[in-house]
């Protein structure tokens, strides 16, 4: 592992700029996992010995970098060693007011800032997150480590010499953004209230339209019932009358039958008497 760290250190120094981990692995003739472990230990070594140099990781790339304290000195020799001045100016605007909307940065730095933001995100200095129709830009941990900064006060001290920074303008942009968000929220609430109002009116209208219909149906039902009652009563009367007629007929038949029976009995009785009388005459004559 010790030899692998030295090999990786030599490759980074010779590269002069960031180099992909797979390429370092190929040059050192080792596997990627072992190499990454060696690079992390190498980075720790440089951090602990407080060197003017440091090992920097940018995604899948690694490189030697000059610490911020010595950046001005290095840029006098090679101004393209690290980020360009205009990119750092854009980074300064973001750092002063982070988190900040990308749209506000563009207003302060014009459209050229789009490329700067992309470079800063790709380099790992910024975190870019979707926020409505724009993006929210935040400072990454790498930003604080790379520039050796601890808090907001250190940020303003470090970037105070960049002329494009106008705190008053940034404040106005932030206020405008907040006002816009408040207006959007208010418009949303009003739209919801209007929607609720329309829904309520629609429900009331449907209820109003439904009630007359129900009343009409009820009236019709009662009317039908009122028509059915007389008809029912008429049918009952007719049936009762028919039953009475039938009863009368039955009684008449029964009376006729009794009269016939009575007449028959009387006739038989008379005949019997006549026979008895005849017999008595016959007996008398014989005597």
C-alpha cells in the first residue's frame, strides 16, 4: 500500500491537472478499489501535515491542488491553474447569498453564468436542486474544504475583492424572489378558494333543481294514490253489492224450498186424512 500511495502521488504530480481514477489505476497497474483506498490515505496524509498542496477528489477524477492560502501566489505564475476569474466571481455571488436561486445569479451575472454554474457543479463546489421553475444553488462541503473556510464571515472576507459582487443588488433580488413566491402562494390560495366556491354553488344549484323534481314526483304519487283510493272503494262496493245479491238469492231459494216442503207436507197430510176418512166410511158401511 505504501508503494501504491507513492505511485499515485507521482502520477498526480506528473499529470498537472485532474486525471480519471481508471487511468491512474492503469498506470499503476492495480485494481480501482485498491487505488481509491491508497488515494484517500494519501489525501489524509497531506491534510495532516498541513502542506501547501492537497489532494482533491472531483467525482471520478483526482488531482493535486494548491490550497487557497497560496492561490494568489500560484495564479501570478499560471492564472489558469484553477478556476477562471469570472467563474470565481460567479462563485462569489453564490457564496455570499447561498442558498440562492440560479435565476437570481443569472440576473446578477448575465447569461454567461450558466457555463460557470455548470463548471462549478461538475467540479463539486455547488449542489444544484430543482426549485419551482428554477434551481436552488447550495455550497457543498468540498467548497468549504477547498477554500479552507469555516463560516459566512470567512466567505465574505475571502471574496470581498471581487468587484462584481453587489450585496445591495443581491438583497433586492432575494426580496423580489420572496415577493414573487408570496404572490404565487396567494394566487394559489385564491384559485383554491374560487374553486371551492364554484363547487359549493354547483352543489347548491343541483340541490335546488333536485327539490322541485322530488316535489313534483311526490305530488304525482299522491295524486295517483288519491285516484286509486276511489277506484278501490268502488270495487269494494261492487263486490259487497254482488255478495248481498247472492245472499238474497240464496235466502230466496231457501225460502222457496221451505215453502215447497211445507206445501208437500200439507198435501201428504191431507191425503192421509182423506184415506183415514174413507177407511172409516168403509168400516161403517160394513157394520
